[in-house]
């Protein structure tokens, strides 16, 4: 890992270029001011990570470059105060140089420069093991998942707590439409509208796992819901697939066995969020990655299914739905053992009609109204069942 000292500032990254040479790949990031940054590499999948103080990003970076040893790039807010760039590499690589160039007479601003060279897997793993925890970011302070303790039903007069989880965020953009719309922005806008409508009923206390464009780990999303004492957890997403003709909404709940191959594939994709954001998977516990359901979770899963069916009923009145609309698979973010949880796919950003609907504030309001109605009816049912 390289630590590079520079003046502390709050710059913008205005451009990124990739140069391919016979013996290396060079990545150049233009920034408006000097800053501190650090770099490190991660294995399986192989990635190069650049951390820097919180910055803004030029809109023209919606389609970042690739080439040479770099096969993909993501960037965004990793956590408050820290921005991150993740470069997917073509196999094991080593950062041979990492430095900052000051502005030049031709008008180029400050530039962060990385030179990357291919190495063998043995050489990579030897360096990775040698560096160890001295140079990699330490584990975060996210609490481990507690054993399930089913909370008592809300007392009369208490507001019901709803946790809305806008998927992805920050360095993890989620799906990207053909016109360059990012899932993370669509789902955050929708989640805020849903929060507004739920609060307007006067019956609910509503919280978001993220209220801005920032990355949140999967297990942290669950932990925030449990810390808030949530009565219901809704994870909001928008999918993208190769077939541009597929469109429609769908609702998912947790299961050890997927309802179909499409649901299984979606769960695998959504469960990669931590990897996409440049986290070291070798340091991850199996709490979230492995979907192992114990008996204490069965009641919660049953309630999730009841709510999912109510949600499908209401959403189908306002939007086109997928066939087999209620599906299930091993979604890590739905693993809270004591909170009924669903994942809602608002549509497909790979389909032009769905993308147009999701970008329309009026259509988002219609969907949020249907979801609000489903939530109210679900808890009305709960209240009726709890009557003596």
C-alpha cells in the first residue's frame, strides 16, 4: 500500500484516463486540488482500491474508462468523509507507483497517477499476506448480528416503525440504464417519497438506512433496522438484465432455496454489494454471506410472505408485474431474524419503458401510494389478530 501526503482539501474528480503500455497499465485521475490518498489491492476477485477524502465527481464520469489490466471501475462515497475508487483488474496485479502530479503549464490540474503491473498469483498472495492488517483498512465497528429476539407487538398508541432500505449507494452504483441512469439514485428518490407518504398517515415512524448517496454494508443495513426496533423492513431496488424486453415489478422474500433460476441469479448479484464496494471478502464473516435459517426465523419468514402477498395485490393495481410476482431466494439483506422483510424490484432499468416510469416523479408517487396502502392493510390485519 502507498500512503501519499498532500494538502487536505475537498476537491472534485473531473476526469479519469487509462493508458495501456507494453509493461503496465497507467490510471490517471484529475482532481481540482491536491489531496491525500492511499492505495491497496484485494484478491478474489482482484481489485485495486484508491481511498481519498470525500470528493465530488464530474457528471461525465458516468461511463468510466477501462482497458489494459483494468476491466471495470466504480467510485463514490464509501462512508462519510471517505470516497473510494474500485478498479477491477484482469487477474493479480501490483501497484508499482502511486503519486500526485501538480498542475502544469498546459492547464492540466492535479493528477493522481497509478502504475499497475501484472504479477503471478503466488507473488500477489505473498505480498498480500506480508502486508497483512498493517496496511488494509481495519474491520468496521458494525455490531455482529444478535440472536433473534422477537419483539412484543407494539402497544396501543405506539407508532409502527418502518425501515426503508434504498439499495446500493456511494461506490456501489447498482444497475445502470442504457441512458446512464444509476439505480442508487432512482431507489433513493423513491424511498424518500415512500417515507413522505407513510409519515403523512400519522401511523408510522419511518427511517431510511441511507438518506444520501453513501455506501452501507449489507450487515449494517440489517443492524440499523434491528437497532431501530423496526416492525417491517423494505429493501428497494431496480434491476437490469440482458433482455431489454423484460419489464415489471416483483417482490422477493428470504428462502434457503430459490423459487427459480432468475431469483437465484438476482440474489447472487445483490449479495455482491460488499465486494463491489472494495471490501476484503477474506475478512468477512459468514453471518450475512451464508443464508442459514434457524427455527426462530420461521415465524418471521411467514410474516414476510403474508406482507409480500399484500404488497403484490396493491402494486398490481398500478404497475405491470412480472410473472410469478412473489419470488424468493437467499438475499443477505433480508436475513434479520426478527423483522418481516421484503425486497422490492421497482422495475428494469434495462427496459426503456420501465426506466421512463421510474424517472417520472408522478409514477414513483403512484407506486409509493400502493405500497403505503399495502403496509397499512398489513398492520391493520396484525392489529385485528392481536385483539383479545
